[in-house]
């Protein structure tokens, strides 16, 4: 049942401000102006959050072709939006949710809701895998479980097409579950676990549990599946008298299903199923042939979380056996369980050959997943264009023709420049002459083998390549063929952690304060282009690099944000002009040079130089104009107002992180304000004043001025931060064990025999990282350590150029090929830096460029 834009005022309790020129049924809900795919039937909800306001992007959306808008604050004039429809509502998020709830009410089939602290996404994905042969399932993409994720997920439910919905619900504050419950209106549910996550938003764990269980206290709710081994959960479900089916591994009383587990040597687990006591009778009547026939199943996992998640799914499958129309042969249940595979939820970005980047998403391929992956691709602006290598799309319920019409529309809407299709269906639908799909550069193959036979890495230059394939196409082979060869050491950069840290600082900014992010020194070791590209997407206002070459490299990769250069040599001024890079000018001599260059550029007809940032020395005693030099500076600026446009006035704090120097810091700020005022008086116009670095943002909120300069905090470390736990580590340096030796007592290790002999036998592992990779030689002889299987292994002997040895006597399970964490989660750069008397900045920026960067995000 289609909903039209004209229905919205009545549906959402809003006012129609302007009717669109054409009457269309709503197809897609848009929330992010950066992710516009199809515009036909797309309605934009202008959401307002602490750090963003969708209303700012109405004009840009209109320019992209969006014609339907739901707003709380309409633009002053609707004249520029002549063809668009506008509905005004008091609260756009509430309106979005109300629309989704209305859409949900048209669906009569069962809807499963999954909540709990851990495992929601895995249980959802697995349940969908297990039921896929029998049902047409609509499920939340990835982990869309929030106040906006749930409405978007539920909107995808198609009454004529789907037979089952499976949605995740996640909350972090009181009151949120009630809203999600009204949107999902589950008929069935799974409660995974109760953990400690998000305790901050609740008065007690009990309160959090009550709120979560509220999801299932809905009219029409039929069954909750949960594990009775968590006593608080068990008690709360019973107190609420929810219709429920509990399972237990520890003979909890009142559980209908008893599972007894036996781990096998092959990494699998055998589950013996028994029916429980009185309660079981309600769910599993005595005559339960399917259960009786097979009371034993094997799960393809041994680790605790996977087993727990799989047991939730098994409980659901066993319950479905009660319905003769849905019952499966026990052998079929077993077959499906064995095919469960770990869910890779991360889209990995990897360096490819010939300047390419690979977005590796080879775990599934349905329309919702394709659309998300294309979003990620379209955010990349690399000069070589956007290539998509796509397998057949496995989606039930749509006719092949309709399915590929949608695929084609998505591909075109996301600016894909080249398509390589693999599979008979995609070749048939998009690769044949009569298809309406036209992409100048597209090729099709019947199979992955045929693609691999013709694949030449040299065919790809400086482009971003999304590799998206259903599992059975084995696209990991395509990734391997296009990936840069690597040695065992990688720096894994978590882009989600980076975004989290960015938001942490952004929340500390006053409204209107701009954010400059330092991406100097290869973005503190993380990789300049990838980080810059994320920052551009996240709408930072400015970037800063140390040298003009770094700025040029960002421009060459399509970065268009304003860029400041901290240390531009006089011979780089032409480069600054060509690449629109704004210099930091810190001395009269440089200012004279710049003036000279500006005159020459005008004379040659090359156009003006970019505006500059004046660096003032207020106490750092490094670079900058001191107060004594101010009169000379003012005179020069006054004489050449037009030739020397000033974008910013800045200073750098010497000890913003250290409370014992706060008086000095305050003095620096006072001096800065005084000097900046004098300069602005001469300029006759205001410039962006900026002083704070990461520690300053946190500690001197009153000195944010017009802009702040975020550095090391973005990368997850900040020297001396009291609230360091609010930051997430961004970089994990990993290496592998090349070989393990068992050394008898009395043996020395390595160069100069500096790994002294011990009185006992020991196991020593050689790792594939050395000082040429940036692993500091000061870590020699027990000063450094690495994490192996979660345990610490100290360095033995001297760090070599490409290798280092560690003692793994206490890590008996260590084997050649295992991954060792050199720094990252569980072993912080702060701790390691302290051990060798340096600071985290040095460890981060020392990781040499030969170490491959891998970028991951959920
Ligand atoms: C590096 C740098 C920053 C950022 O400092 P962090 O301590 O990393 O936050 C800010 N301003 C200038 C001038 C810098 O050189």
C-alpha cells in the first residue's frame, strides 16, 4: 500500500507548506545529504542533532534532484524550491518514526525483534541465514538498530514480497525502547544477553533491563526466546509474565530447552537437546517427533560467544518444529547449522596495486548491503574513478528483471564509472544488448574463474574498487589479485574509532567554532589521504599539513577542503597557488617573500595567491611573530592590504595539557588576544583566530575562538588526558610470528648475544617487525612487549632491522603464523611510550611507510 507525499500532513500531524509539482509515492527515506542515491520518490527528513542540522543542506539536496522534504524549520523562502513539496512538523525524528510505524502496520506476517547487549547483529544474520530457504526475509542492514536505523530498516518491509521481518533494536538511554517498540511492533523476540554496555544512560542495570524488555510488552506479542542462565533476566521475564521460551545450559529451573555441550577437537561443539520440566510441556507437547528423532546437533564453532549466539538460533528452529507446516527434517537443521559462518561486519579498505584502493565487502550480496557499500564507494573521490566488481545479487522475492533494474539504478546513482559483473544472471540482465543499462565501461563474466583468467592489475590505476560478491563467488581471490603484496606487518586503522574521537571533540565545541584537523606527518602515521577523505565526509572545516607536497598529494587525490600548510618554503609558493593551499607565515622575511611572489603572480597573470595564516609566538618560542615584531608586521600589512589577504591568526600553546602550567597558558592566550586585536584593527576585517590543540580543546573551552586545531586526540591518544577512556584507539600495529624455537637453558639470543642466557628452557618467537618498520630499538632487552593471544610477551635481545624476538614461554598456544599486537587495544601507545621515555606521538609517526595500512569500518 503506497504512501503518497500528500498523505504526510495528516499522517505526521504536520502542515503542507508547498505541494510538489508531481504527485509521487514515497520510495526512499533520506537522512544524510551526502548519501543521495535514487531521487525519484525520495523524501528527505531534516534531522537536527547536537552536531548537525539537516536543514542546512536543503539547497544542495534540491540541486541533486530531491523534491520532497519534511522539515521542522522551513527555509525563509520556498522560491528556490519551485518544484519541491514541503511538509512542516514539530519534530522531524518523531515524524520519521511515525511514518515507519504506519508502514509497519501494513505488514501482517511475523516480525522478530532482537535486543540485548551483545550479539544482536550476529543472531540476526544467522537467523536470517537459517531461515532463508523457507522465508522471504526483510532484515536490518548491518547493525541498523538505533532511533534512526530502526525506522529505515522497517521501511524496507514489503507486504507483498516478504514473509518475515527480523530487526535489531539497540538503546542507550531511557525512553528509547518504547519508541522503537512502537515502530517494530514485534510478534516474536530474542533477548541475547544483558551486559554492562550503556550503563551510563540508566540509573541501574535493572532499569536498563526493564526498558529493554519493554520491547516485547506489545499487544499481539507471541513469544520471547532467551537464555535462563542469567538469573536477573530470567526473573524479570517471569515477573512480566511474557509469553516465553527459555533455554538453559545449566539446568535452570523452568527452562523449556536444556542444552548440554561438548566441545570437539575439530573446533566444533556438540549440543545434546533435552526437554525441560513443567514449562516445556507448554511449548513442546510430549509427542514431539522431530525433537525425539534428533536430540543431538553439531555447531561449527567452539568459542563462547558464537556458541551462545548459535544456541539462540537453534532454540528458534526447534520451536518452529512445532508447526507441521514449517517443520524440517532434523538432518536439514543440522545441514543449515553447519553452514553458519562468522559474520564479517566490517568493510575493509585496503591498498591495491598501482595507486588503487580496494573496498573489500565479500561477505554477502543483497540489495540493502549493495546500497550501503555503494554509499561507501561514492564517498571516494580518487582521480581514477570508481569501479565496481559485482557478483550476481542474491535476493529472494523479486523477479530477475526487476532486481537488476534496481541494481542498475543504484549503480548509476552512485557515480560508478566502471562495472565488472560476474555471474550468469547479472551478465544476462545487464550485459546483453537490449538492456537499458548503459555504462560506457562495463564487462561481464560467467564466473569468477573467467574473470581471474583475464584480470590484469595494470588495468586499474588510481581508482577505488568496490569488490562486492556473494560468498559462493569466492571474491577473496579477486581481492588477493588486486591487493598490494604485503609482508607480515600491517597498521590497521579503525575509521569508526576515528569518527568517534572526532565527535568526542566536536561535542566540546561551541556552536559556530570551526574545526581544523591536523593530518601532518601522514596523519600521525595513519595515512593522509584516507583520513582526509573521512574528515571531508564528516565535514571538518579545514585540514593542516606540514609541507606543501603533502597538501598537493591530498589535492591530487580529490580532497577539496581548505588546507593550511604549517611550514611552506619560499620555493613552494607557486605550488600553494596552483593547489589552493594556505600558508602559515611566521616571520617578516617569509611575509616579504610571499608579497614578492604575490606581485609576480599578478604580473604574470597567474592570479592571486591564497590567503595566509599569521603565526604569533606567544610563548612556545618556536615559530611565529613575537610581540616586539608586531609594529613591523602591522606596517607591512597596512601597506599591502590587497596583496596580503589574511585568512587566519594563530598561536600554539606550549603546555596546554599540563595543569601546573595553566597560568602560563592563560598568559599566552591573553597575549594572543591582544596581538590579534591589533592586527585585525589594521586589516579592517576579521580573521579566523585559532589557538587550541587537542588538550586545549578539552581544557580551555573559553579559548576556542573561531577555530580549533585537533591533532593527536583524533588518533585516540592524548598525552596526560584525564578522560582518555573517552577516546578509542585508532591504530593497531600487528605483525606475525615467523618461527618459534625452544631454547635450552644457557642459550643466548640474537646479535651480540645480548638476549642473555637463562637458567631454564624457554620458547622464543621471531616476529616480522624491526626498527626499519618503526619498531623502536629502545624496546630491546625486555623494555618492550607485544600481545599474543591476549597475553604479554617481552622482547628478548636487541631489536633487529626487520625482526625482533619475544619470549613466549608463558603463551604455550603460540604458533608460527599467529598475529601479535605491537600496539593497539590492550597495549596502548601511552604505556609503551612511557616504558622507553618517549611520547605516543613518536610511536605513531615512526611506523614506516613500508608498513601497509589497512582501513576498517563497520
Ligand atoms: C601538531 C599541531 C597541533 C595539534 O597538536 P596536538 O597536540 O596533536 O593536538 C596544533 N597546532 C599546531 C601548530 C601543530 O603543529
